[in-house]
C-alpha cells in the first residue's frame, strides 16, 4: 500500500507528489529484485541465501516528472543488478533525445527549453545528444529487425499519424505498427516503419520483410479498410483471410449518415455484425433511405467482415477489431505530444521504437492475450 505521506504530498502538489510516487514504486521494485537475488529477506537466516545486504547507494534517474533519487541496494558478495534504470530510462532517454534533437536543429522555441528543463536536463551538448541517439538507434534497430521465432496465427496492422519535417516543409507521415498473437496466446509487437504513402507496393514490401524475418503461420490479418493492405495480404499471406475492423467499418459508414441518424445506424450495425444477411439488409435499408454511400461502404467491406467467425468463439471478440492496437496508439500519442513536430523520420522512429519495445516487454511477461486451446 502507498504510504499515507506520499498520498498527502500528491494532494498538496501533484508534480512533487508524482515524483514521490515514482520514487516509492521504483525503490520497492529494487527491494523485490534484491530479495530475489539474495534468496532471503533482510536479516533472515536461511540456507538459500546467496548474498548479504550492504546498505544502499543513491542513484538519480531523469523522468518526465523531473529527477528522482533512488536508493539502489548493495550486496557484499556480488554486484546488485536491476532492470529499473535500463527499462524505465530507455523511453525517457528517447524523449529527451527527440526534444534535444529539435533544439539542436533550430526547430525549438523557449517552450522546448522549458520542457527540457522540466525533464531535469539543464544542458545538452551536441556530443551527448549524438551519443544518446546512437545508443537508442542501435537498440531500436535490433528490436525492429529481430528474428520472428514463433508462428503468429493472428496479425494486426494499424497506423497513427505524426507531423515530421521533410526538407523545408512539415508534413504528415504514417507510423505503421504490426502486432500479432503467437501460437501460445501471447502478443508481440513485430515491426514498425514510417511511410509517406500506404499503397499496395509499400504494404507488400512491409509484409515481405516480416516473412524474411521469419513470420509464418498467419491465418487472419485484421486491419482497417485500406485497399493497399487488402491487396498486399492477398499475395503476401497465401491461405490467410483478411478481417475488416468492425470499429473502422462503423466509423466509415457513419461518415455518410446525417448526425441525427448516426446513433440508430450504429445500433443496426452492432446487431448485424457476424451475420451476412443482416449486413446486406442493413445496406439495403440505408440505400432505401437515400444513404447510398453508406450502403455502398457496407457492401464494399462485406467480404471481409465475417472471416473472424471461422475461428474459435472465445477468440472472436478480440480478433474482429484492431482494438489491440488502440492502447499502443494512445501511448505513442501521449508520449510524443511533448515533442510536437519531429525534425526527422529517424527522430520519430527512435522515440516510437523505444516506447514499442517497452510495451512489448510488458506483453511477453504479462498474461496471455488468448487461450489458444479454446
């Protein structure tokens, strides 16, 4: 339980309170790591003990809430090892680097300087930024190009959009992320790349890269209704089906329906999903009411709206939409909001790749997403 004093600090000063919460939590994580590595509680007498405590050493960590000072445990017989500074600091370092890169390239304003100051970084020399960038680029490249070692029956594709500098202009670019569910039911983030366009040639190349890295066993690909994805899936994953995300379908239909009728039409679609005849009846009704574009949208996606029903019923709720990607996109947007416009593609990929790597670690060490034997 969080100590009452920390809660009181948070109620009085949320900024200072968040630093206290982060400090308390990460110190607790290191105490658990110390217990696991020592094989015994503090002062506990047991034959399983492998090391004795030798006090703590202060170690600072830069976070989005400012610098916190942690108490890193020490052992007499061997070094104490912790994941706190590596895992937690990686994304923070990427965020600092993305801001600093903007600063050094002349994109910044006094607002950027204030943000850097809030992160606990007073000065960033070009050499330190370059060193941080090289380390992060190497980690991100290794993560995004790693060998895919298990079959993935379910594959999810989605994109989010960011403002990136391209020569003298700032333009919108797509960050494409691929995730999948393994044969054992765990999720993994399999890849990410930045695209200026999303045509069939691009998607085909993206899928081919996944296959070259070892992706196999794909049975269902879930995405939005982009024609490039549909065409690429047909040729890249022979024998696999394409599932149109139901949430994206509803949004696409409602764009062609007057606001006064949108709630009613959304309800009709919810009741129709999973049944081909009901979907066709829904399209016919919309056409009869004069909403021809909405009806055409349903008919266009109809062949891809039912493929999820061929898979185990226990899986269907999670494979009929791209909702699995929503948390990823929300986290990416939250963490990149501070940067605003990115000075380069590499700056965006550096920060996004660091965030994706941390999410992936949570996935593969957490609970199964699906029970595959159901």
